[in-house]
């Protein structure tokens, strides 16, 4: 038979029976024992033993436990009315009340036991007088008040302990979930690092591809253009080969600079506007097309990435003009606007239909793609405006302090 937690321990299993045996023996020794008292003592002992024989579900029932305590308290009260020393049995009743009855049922149980204890203590008080009744009630109050207060205090302490245990369980569960989250975050962090490494490798490849296109490809295109022109115009052979040699040297310098990830040569000792003028002058001298460079607005500090992106965009746009546009004039405008810096490159060449890729005369394969990627990586925008016979305009807008995304 499984004994519930509240019925375990000597206080419940031994104390009531020991007290009852001592009081019964005392009654026999004094010679005042009568058979009704002995019967009531036997009945109380049997009633307490019956508690351990109840089905488990009954022992968990509050009404059943209240009936058990009420009957045992009534038997004790009858014994007290006949022999006041049976009031010494009330400690066992208090134990039953605190062990078997939950809050708030424990309050009436404790009050009933206190009434039995007070009755035993006021056994000699004459209750036929008003003063005697008041004295009796005072004794009951002295017993019931502190015991009910103790019951409330015990309940509050139990509630705090249960709340503390609940909080500890919740904290343990939160720690468990936190550990699981940390493990998941660690795995996610590893995946993000791997993804970031892959992205960095991809971005670096894209950057190197743009650098190669902006330096070697443009330089080689210019060299080929000069050499082809020299073939068709022998009188300009020396001038064309000199220009091709200079362009080859400049391309070699830029290639070395790209390998060492340094700033473009025109920007090493010049501001962006001055670098654009230098690029335009060299391009105009090579291709015989007039270029006008204009700067508007109050200059503001630009991030190195912004300067490089705009300079490379101007170089690529002019390279497209030279290779495809058949223009007679070109213009480069650098504008410092409110919250952004803009670069516009326009020509009066033959133009094309931007919606018809087959008519693209900008060299818009990798060149246009590289320009767009470079500008958009800095949270900027690139627009192409053109129409057949109406020239071409390329407009790039970038925040002045932009960094690669």
C-alpha cells in the first residue's frame, strides 16, 4: 500500500497513537476510567488506523479528510468534556489539520481543534455566569487566534516556496532553451561565416574582373584602335604608335596598381575633379574627340570607394564612346548635390535603343554590367539614356560617403 507524503513520518504515524495510549493509561491509573471513555478511546484509535486503509483517491479528497478530522475532533471533544486531560490529545489533531487539509480548509479545521483545546483549558470555569462565558470565549480566542494566524503564515510560506520552485523550474527551462538557442546560433554563425567567405570571394572576383576590364581591357582596346588607325593612315604611323606605347605603359601601371589593390593612378595625388580632367585630356588626345569637363556644386569629402567608382565609370563610358559611338563631342559633368554626388557622361554619337540589346553601341557587355555593379555596390544608381541618332547619356549617382555593401 502506497502511503501518501502527508501521512509519512513519526509525527503522523506514531504521535497520535502514543498520545492516545498515554492518556488512556493515565485514565486507568487514576481509577476514573469508565467503559464509555475506553470505548471512545478505542473508537479514536480505530478511526485513525482506518485513515491508512483508505483508497489512495480518498486520501487525496479534501471533503473525506475534513470528515475524518471532524469525527476525530468530535470524539476528542466528548472525551474532554468528561476528562479534561484528554485536551493533551489536541497536538495530534493539529498535526492532522495541517497535514491533511489544504488552504483555506485548514482554517476551520484548526479553529475546531482550538475550540477543543480551549474547552479543556477552561474546564473549571463556571459557564453559568456571564463572566464565566466571557472567560471561556477568551480562552477559545487565545487558542484559535494564534493557531489560525500560524496556519495563514504557513500557507504564505508554502506559496512563496512554490513560487520560488516554479521560478527555478522556469529559469532552468529558460536556460535550457538559451543553451539550445546558443547552439543553434553557433551553427548559424558558422554558416554565416562560410557564406560571408564565399560572398567575399565572389565580390573579390567581381572586383578583380572590373579592375581588369577598367585597366587592361580598356588599354588594349585603345592600343588596338591606335594600331588599326596607323594601318589605314600611314602618314600618322609615328603619332599612332607613340600614343599606343604611352597607352600600353599607362595600362601596365594600372595593372600593377590593381594587383596591389591601390588607388587608381589619377587619384593618387589629385582630387576627383582633377583626375577626371586628366582622364578626359588623355582620352581626347588619343581619340581626337573634344571633351568638356564640368564640376558643379560645393565639393564635399568622398570616400575612396566613391571616387574610384565614379572615375572608373567615366573611363568606361569614354571607352564606349571611342569604340562605338562615332561621336564628335563628349561631355563629363561632376555634380555635388544634396546628399549625393552625380557623374554624367554624354556624347553626340549615333546612340542606340536601350530596349533592344542588339542595337547596343555602348559595348554594354561586361563594361556596362561592371559599371552597374560597381555603382550599385555603393547603394547608388546607374541610368542609361539613348536613342538611335540622338547620342547617349550615362548618369551615375552615389552617396558621398558610400562603402561597399
